[in-house]
């Protein structure tokens, strides 16, 4: 799938000056749903084109900002599709008919196990992990996770991941000379993978900070008369 998309990138890029933001919105919505689709193919070229002033506005910083916003909207839309499917269909129907939506029982079971083990924070953390990134919205819907919290964690995780991809593309747009789009995606992905340990460490710090705040700051105060 990724090889096919990468090899046909130039077709999509030719429409970037006029339809770039709409393409980002639509493709990230697909990426965030149950359809397997690599976000690297979308967001790394977006950052690259923005850096070179070749996206819709022609103003690098503005193109980067709008690209991030529309990517977030697309990611949220795709996540809502998953959440709604799981919430409305329920576990028996999803396991029975999920295969028609490219969702095998094994994949569904694994996503549920992760959600049950680690809780709501998985909707944030898993947004930066391959394979499970899109599917973590399904157990959130099955468990009827609070919709506002689901939206918040999804936006936070998707925002960080999309920004990382955009920055990788931006860096290559400034540092690289002439480069093909398949090479761009490969070099951008390699750049991220080489720094993945650092990214995970930062992610761990964010999770610990959130849990600390949740435990100590958001903890309800006991009444004065209770022990």
C-alpha cells in the first residue's frame, strides 16, 4: 500500500497549489479511520512543500500552520468514524462483520487488550505508535469513553504526530536539493525513526506529568469533617 502511494505522489502533488489543504484533510481522515493508510505519505510532503513555498498560500509558516490544522480536523473525523462504528454496532456485530471493513477479529482483540490494560490514555499514546494508531478509537467507542475526553486525547496525540511529520518534511525542504517524492518519504521516515527513542522519552514524560496532575491536582478535596 505505502509503496503504491509513494510512487504516485507526484500526481497528488501536482494539485497541491490549488487543492493541497483539501487533500490533506481528506487523506488524513482516511488515515485515521479503519482503512490502512500511512500518514507519512501525506504529512512529510506537506511540510516539504510548505518549506519551499509550493503549497496553497505560498507563505511557508502559514502553509505549515494551516496544514497542521486541517490534518487535525481530518484525523479527528476519521477517529469519529471508528468511535461511532464501535459505539453503534457493538462488540458482537463488529467482530462478526468487521472483516468487511478490513478489521480482523485478531486486530480488534489486540486493540481492546491495549485499551483495557492502559485505559483512556491509550487514545493519546497510541497515536504515535504504528499499526495501532488508527484502531485505538474502536475500543474507545466500545467502552463508551467520554466523548469530550476522547476528542481531547485524540487531538493531542494526532497533533503531536502530525507536527513531527511536518517538521521532518520542513527540514528536508530546507536542507535537501532536488529530491524525488519517494526519496523524500523514505528520508523523512528514516529521520523520524532515528530519533524515535527520544520521541518516546518525551512522550513518557508527558504521560507521567499528566498522571501526576490528574492524581494530585485534580483529586477531589475531602470534606473538612471527614478523616
